[in-house]
């Protein structure tokens, strides 16, 4: 899923256009299936770590009958749980609620309210619930609309903008992190105790995707992620739970030709 945008620079002319269309279509279908499997199984899924504002997330998940892990994935991708985050697009807080239109649609009329974590998380959860209802429970389309606005995402999923498609895959990657990337979670591990080392920052998301895919191929078992920062840039990081994990990751990076201090 996360590799679908990186394939393509060596084919010319009409062949390139055909390949792009086929890759985008295959990626869309695969991503839709992944989200559908998650939606069917999420009742038994718990977060791998104790994340910031956990009480707020649990309350919102219960209030709106949403998986807590989905809310956590959106929050990690949108702000990395930072209550005072503000984007260039004028989105604010943990769930990056757009001011003023989306905020007012959700009954929030003072910008300062968006900087209260529980208020912001509740608003984001309520908005996701509304979008899921509008798109018949399709998580992929609901996330695309969360990012691009429901007026730009067709109910049948046709002609989804590339950026909205990318966003759904981006949040799916953060979901994998929230779930522990397939590894057995360490009991009572606080997210705040997980370290992050920045590797590179890119101006375009597809460059971050390609860089991560290349590193994952050269140095398997690294825990890599990327974040869309408030500056509009995309930061690739290595995460680690201990000094031993950091040292092991640094060795793998060096063997792949990348040095980390």
C-alpha cells in the first residue's frame, strides 16, 4: 500500500500514463480492502501504547461508537498529538480541525476551544462519525473526505484526488504504528517514552514515501514513519523504545548507507 506512489519514473509517454492509472487503481482497491478488514475486526483491537490524551480518546470513541485506534491514527498523522498544532491551511489542534468552517459546522465558535485536547478530539470524532455515515461506513472514503472535504469526494469513490488517496494511506500507516506494527506491545509503555530521530525532511509526500520504501527494502525491521508537519513539509523519522533499539536501528541505517548521529 505505502509503496504504490514510488514506482514510476522510468517509463515514457503513453506507457507512463497507463502505468500511473493502473497503479493508482490497484492502490485504491488494495487500500479500500485494508480499511474494510480493519473495520470488520476493530472491536478486538487495542492500542499498543498509552497515548497522550488517552481519556479524551476513550471518551470520544465510546460517545460516537468509533474505534479508539482510528482516532489515535488520525491524531498521530495530523498533529502527533500536539494540542497547539496549527497548519498552513488554518487547521488547529490534535485532530486539525479547520477554522472557521469545519469548526463552526461542529458547533465550535471560539478558536481557543480548539486548543483544548478533549474538545478538539470530540470534534474530530464527531466529524469522522458524520463522514462515515455519509459514505456508508467506508473508512477509506471518509478519511479522504476528512482531508479534502466531503464536497470533493464522490460517494461512489470515483476520481478521488491523488492527495486525498495519499492521505488515506498515510493514516493507515499511522494506524499500523498505533497497533504496534505487528509486534507484541510492551505493557504500559507510554508513547511519550518512544524516541524519534529525524532522518530527512521533504517538500513533497511522494518523496518521503519513496525514501521510506527504499530504506525499508535495504534495512528491514526498522520502525520508520513520516509526518506532515505544520510547515507543509514531510519529515521521515526512525522511532525506538530504548537505547538498544536506537543503536540497532543506527547500525542498520549505516549498513544501508545512511548515517544517524
